[in-house]
């Protein structure tokens, strides 16, 4: 059974690695950098994470929980099904203006390590599929065509990349307006289908 002290040290190391990887890039950060930032011995670090990929995966798992919890909270802050979808882009807008924003950590990790680390590539894909599934639930909950979900996901993904490159939150506002257009088209399609059904 893992003791509380070990659990705390593990979290301490993951937090330190997360900050370093996200700010500087994974390849640019060595295990000795993580050791120094976390305030642990190199031996202790390797006892917790035998290899760098193990640490990267732990960081990605942490980021997945953070993203899912924060996005869920943003979406659940409104009861209106349509506004829940738009809340995704409001959440992005708030994130993009943070001083530490450097784009999507999963896209960054995949870009750096995807070709050489199947585990990292697999987890990045898993995270993106989870986001798409979350959007799909919101779309069907609002009564829209399920085909809307991947379209909204692409807008969110593009906004993250554009904001990171441009250093501006404007991409979130553009994505939100595009999402409003797609949602309006989905609503129109639903009304048209309803009218056709009533005539049958």
C-alpha cells in the first residue's frame, strides 16, 4: 500500500514536471530539472518514475483530469442546453488569457513525442476522444443532429492551436461565433425535419 508521504511526493513531482514541460517543452526538460524543481533526490525521482515517459504520462493524466473537471464545471454553470455548448468556447476564452497559456498540452506532447512514444500518442488520442464524447453528449442532450459534435470539436481544437501561435484569445471568440452559426443551422434543420414529419 502506497503511503501518504509517497503520494504527496508523487504529486509534487508531477506538478513540477507539468509546469516545466508546459512552459519549456518536454524534450528541453531533463529529469535533473524536474528533480531540482520538485525538491527531491534523483534517486527518489526514479523510484517514483523509472523513465521520462512514465512521468510524461502521469502529467498527461493530471492534465486530462484538470481539463475534464474544469470544462464540466463551465458547462454545468448554465441549465440551457444551447448555452452549454457555447460555454465550451467561453471556457477556452478564459483559459487563453492566462499568463501561462501555451496551447493544448496534449497537442504539444503529441507533436514532440508522438512519433517516438506510442504510449504518449495513444493517451493524447484518448484525451481528444474523451472531449469529443463530452461534446457529443451535450449535442444529443440539446436535441441536435449528432453530426454537429465533431464540427464543434474541430472549432475548439483549432482555436487552441491558433491562440497558442498568435498569443491572443481572439480565436475563442471567432470559434464561438462559428459555433453559433453551426448551432443555428442545426436548429433550422431540426425544425425543417419536424415540419416534414408533421406532413407525413
